[in-house]
C-alpha cells in the first residue's frame, strides 16, 4: 500500500531513530523494528551473539559475507573486525543492496573497510581475486539462499579463496535447512564441524 518494501520501511525507521556512526545502536534499532513492526530475516540478536563470539575467537583480517540483505549481518561483522581487516559482502538483489549500502555507511563503515558487491554469488566468487583483490578469506559468513551454500562453498574451494584454517559460519543449516551442504561439510574430510543451537531470528 505504501509503495515501499519492508526493507525500505525498516531503513526509514533506522534512519529516524538510530544514532549515525554507532553500529551497536543501529542493530538495536533494527531489532526494535523487527520485534514490534515487521519481520525481516536478519541474523537477529540471539544468533548475532554467536557470530560475534566466533569472530572474536578468530580475529580474521579478510572476511567474506554471502547474502548482505539489509546490511544487518554486515554491520554485525564489521563492528567485530580487528584493526586493518576488510570485509567483502555479496548481495544478489539490487534493491536489497541499495538499502544495505545506506545502512553500512550510516553505521560509519567506509568502502575501505566494507566493500559491497552486487551480483549473483556464483558470478561474483570467481572474480573476487582478479576484480576485487581478495586473495583468500579467513572467515566466511553464509546467509544467502540455502540451496546455494554447497555450490558456493565448492566455488570458493575451486578458486582457492579459502585461507588455510579458514572458518565458515553458515546460518539456518537445520531450518529451513541446507542438508547437502551439511552432509558435504561433515563427510568430505576437509572441515571440523560444529553445530551452534539457536532460536530463529525474532
């Protein structure tokens, strides 16, 4: 009825109520909107704490996010980066990317720290080294289409974009579920797997 998307409405709320340059407050404001107004499939605060903990343990210098959506996960990751680190985030939907770009910059992250790449992940991943300068990633956060998890993991492997000892954190592998990805990760012999139990967002 309003002619704007849920994502745009959420951003307008964040713009009106969040403190610019304060990533934590921007995430809190998103949470308020999602709890009380409209549901968005952002990471949310419960799973967000798992992401923050794993990121803190690993302290990666090169982070890749698959599925920017509104930029919630991007801001969550960016605020936990060690000094000198860089985050590359890929979003396939240009409308979502337009919202995310504004959210990321509102949070105070420059293009030197966070690079948003718009395009299908299967097309972007093979060009990451040559076009975007990502030699390899120490940390990958997957939060895009679940059916793409396995395909994109194998793309990262085949293009040698995973650093030795890299961490891959994948959201919603049990529900809605990414069974082929999970089976591969557990049985291919390349990874040590751990499932983090969490509630669904909001």
